[in-house]
C-alpha cells in the first residue's frame, strides 16, 4: 500500500495527514492508537453518507469502536446555525463525553460544521477529518479553520481548532462530480503559482493523468498541497501574516461569488478568474512576466476552468469593486491583494490603485 504521511507540527496539537488509496476501509486501524475513547459520532452530508458511511462504520466496528451516525442535507445552505444546533442536540442525546470523538465524512461543508461542533461541544472534543472532495483534501481539512455561515455572510462564526487526524483517501474522488473535481484543481494550481514552481511544472506535465484520476498522481498532488498548506499554516496558525498568501486570487473571487449570486460560478471557477486578474495586476506592480499569465490561462482552459467573466452575470465593475471593499478581510475598506513576482513566489498585503484594478477586471469581461 502506498501510504504517504504529512506531519503538521503544532507542538502539543500536532497531527498527521495520511494520504493514499483504500484508506477509508481501514479507518478503524488508523484511529485505534490516537483516540482516547471508543465512543464517537460519524457525520456526513446526504451524498457522502449514502456513498461511504457503511464502509466507515464496518471498519470502526472491527476495532470495537461504538459509533453512531448523523447526516444533513448536502450543500452550502446547510452550513448554518440551525444544522449546528441540531448536531449539538444529537451529541447530547448520544451522551458524548469529553473523550468521545467526531468524524467528519465529507467535503468542506461537513468539515467546517463538524470542526466547529468539535471545537465547541463540551469546550472541545477530539475529531477526525475524512475529506471526500479534492478541495477538502488539499485545502479545507488542513489548517484548523472551522466555521458556519450567517445570513449576512459566509464563515462569520468559527474557531481555529485542529483535528487529531486527517485521512485523505484519493479513491473517494472517483465518485466526485466533474465540476467539483475541477473546482478543487483551481486551488491545487494556486499552490504552484504562489509557492512552488516545480509543482506547477509537475501539474502541467501530468494534467491528463490527474484528470483521469490516476491514484498515484492524485496521491502525489494531494500530498504536496497538504505539505505546502501545512507549512504555511503551521508558521502562522491564526492568520496574522504569511498565511494570507493562500488568499491569492480570493479577494477578487469572493467579489465574483457575491456579485454573481453564489452558485453561478463555483468557488474554484471564481478563484481561477481571480488568479488571472491577480496575475494581470502583478504584471504592472511586480514585473510578473505576461508570458506567465498566458501560460496559466492556457493551463486553466486545459483543465476546464473559465478564464473570463460573462458580463451579464457580474452586473458591473463597480459592483465587484464595492464587494471587495466590503470584504471581511479588508482593512479600513482598502482591499489587500496577494501578488506574484513569478510563478512560485508571492507577496501578501499589496495595495492596488483602484484605477488599475478596474482596468484589469475589464480586460476579463466578455
Ligand atoms: N476551513 C477552511 O480552511 C476552508 C477552506 C476552503 C473552503 N472551505 C469551505 O469548504 C466549503 C466547500 O467545500 P467543498 O467544495 O468540498 O463543498 P461540499 O462539501 O459542499 O461538497 C461539494 C459537493 O460534493 C458532494 N460530495 C462530497 N464528496 C463527494 C464524493 N466523494 N463523491 C460524490 N459527491 C461528493 C457533496 O455532497 C456536495 O454536494 C465551503 O463552505 C468553504 O467555505 C473551508
Ligand atoms: Zn478557496
């Protein structure tokens, strides 16, 4: 078995990310040595529960874990206080104690809600992440951020809380809808652009195999992304500095998502367009070579990501700029950007003149 491991070094709260294939049906074995109790609750959404709950429970039962299960309707709309409240009620009914554990079986939505429940129930209980989307395996399950949405905005209530283990079984990606896979790839390419030129080259060379879900390639890709995210977040656990680099393309992406109404563009699609606009800004402000912007654009097209905005879907450049000024990450209404010097090296906290921002966005509207 090809089992890869990334250690996230956070002193007393360090944990491992295991990456490979056929890991889900051995989850009991992996949990055996790291959990202080035999009692827990497995939580998934309606899709991941239907697909993977049984395998998970059978493996846990083999190791004498007593695990009950709970699920909610799939989708971002469920990442709210009502569902979190129902989950707390279930945990109370099940009489979980402070050593009992939670398992999050799903994409970022499940990971975020279950992580927040684990962070807060009885002031914190152990939890395990089993990310089932590419986005969750390379991004949301690593770094310790948990959250729910409020009607007034995404991820407004949350906590920093680390899991005891993350289990990335790349085989689970085989049932993922194509659009979700492609969405995750936008984040994968982001790591190459901001942190690792060799990784970007590797992705370009192997993209056909990655899109065909070759397990050894997926294992390599997920592992490298986890290493990169873990190293950045371990150095800056609560996002006061370098971690901001991971927001490359995201200031613009969030504005695109807000203005177009969530759902028109997936998060990854918005990130792809946001990344290209950030590259354009970098050409003027950081000397980023235009040929590199073209290279990234061609690569996104090959992956199946959009590289421009449809004018009817984003109202106006004004509305995008306004959304950026209202973003919760904005300092005093002035959006900050992550820009790139060249592929593999980025700088955070950059200010961009509004006129340049407008001009660069306009270039991407078709
Ligand atoms: N905590 C963080 O650091 C962090 C980082 C990035 C994103 N996020 C959050 O993650 C969420 C997005 O995560 P996501 O893209 O994984 O979305 P998601 O969890 O909604 O999953 C997408 C869809 O795929 C389905 N699905 C999941 N795994 C599947 C599988 N293996 N086979 C078939 N279908 C499957 C889900 O049921 C859902 O319908 C957002 O809420 C975002 O805010 C959090
Ligand atoms: Zn993202």
